[in-house]
């Protein structure tokens, strides 16, 4: 799948996917918030078990992925 809003997905489906990067970014940010909550509860000793100790490390990566998705959007030219 193309990371650009005008890639093969748009061409094949005929749908407007220009806002797809925004929705993808929101999804990344949403999962980052959930991971931060898991990390916080684990740090407080509320959530125990294997893997919860690594939830916090995913937050910066998820936020970066969301920002990357937003930066991938094309801004239409003023004359268009």
C-alpha cells in the first residue's frame, strides 16, 4: 500500500483517501495513549504480568509514527 494519499488504493477503489494520513495518525496517537495508560498502571503495581513492563517503550515510537503519517500529507498548491 502506498503511503501517499494518491497511491494505488485511491486509484483502484475510486475513493477519496486524501484524509487517510490524518486518520492513521489519530489511530497511532490513540494506541500511544492506551500504551501509556498500561505503562502507568504497571509502574504503580496495578497491572502485573509479562510484557506490561515494555508498554512504555512503545509510546515514543507510536507518536513518531503518527507524526510521520501527518507529515506525509500533501498540501494542495494555492493555484489548484
